[in-house]
């Protein structure tokens, strides 16, 4: 089992803990990780872009000039794509970009990125991450003590003070056990995880 150091909010090591290899020690599957990122970005797309083809723009019913004898190139309509005001070739239309991955693939992709963070020593476990009040300075000090600038902070669902204290810090995002995802874990350089949350992650994904 992989071992990680446990820090307090002052940034000092107060112990260590073992991580479940079923979640934090799997064989990394880069294909599924890539697919999970593409899926998440594709599912965010609105797909509302639209333009008109030559059959949808107004005008262009009459042939602009006769076929021969004018010196111009032959034209059948003033709404062909080469004309100003003409239609768009292969015009984009509203469509749904989303697709699906099965549950096993999603879980393996998430385990793969968690394993990578642990292997690269970018998985920081904090013992008792909680505040008595909502104050951005509290979270700034904790991150400074841990020598972290850009991080995904994973806390309990009911840890409102930590969530609200983190929201105005550039490069920092908070997540809960049920909202962590492959894209966010890869996007942020390090993961700062409350110790009591790890057992929940292992319970869900092991």
C-alpha cells in the first residue's frame, strides 16, 4: 500500500497513513483518462451554433446575368457561397456533442489520475481541515504553509466554511467526495484532501 504523510494546517508533518491500492495504486490507463476528459469537455458544449446554407438565405431566385456573352463567369444565383450575402458551405447546425462512458471506465479513469497524483507526490493529506469562520485569509495561510499555489481542495459536503473561504482564491477550487472528476484533478497541480474524506473516497471507488 502507498504511504503518504499527513500534515496539519501549519504545514507540519503529524503522521502518515496508508492508502488503498484498489483506488490509489491501480495500473494507469491513459486512454480512459483521455476519453474521460474529452467526455467532460464535450458534455459542457452547448451545441447551439448555427449558420444558413444557400437554400436558407433570402434572395437569389433569378439568374444574375445570361449564361454567355457577358465576359463574366457563369452564375446561377447571387446566393452561392462565393457571393457576399450568400450561404455558408457546410453550415454548422445545432447538435448534441455529448457521449457516454460506462461506469467501470469512468471509475478506472478516476482511479488512474488519483494514482498518478500519489505517485508524483502531489496528493497532500491534511489532518482536520476546518475553520471557525468564513475567511479567505485562513485558507490562504493554510495553502502557504503547505507550499501550494494551484490546488483542488477536497472536503466534506457540510464543510461550508472551507468552501466559502476558498472561492475567491485564484487557482483554487473546492470539491466534495461525490463531485471530484478527472478533468479537475488533472487541471490543478496538487490535491489537498482532508484526512476524513479519504475513507469515503475509498468506500465509493474501491
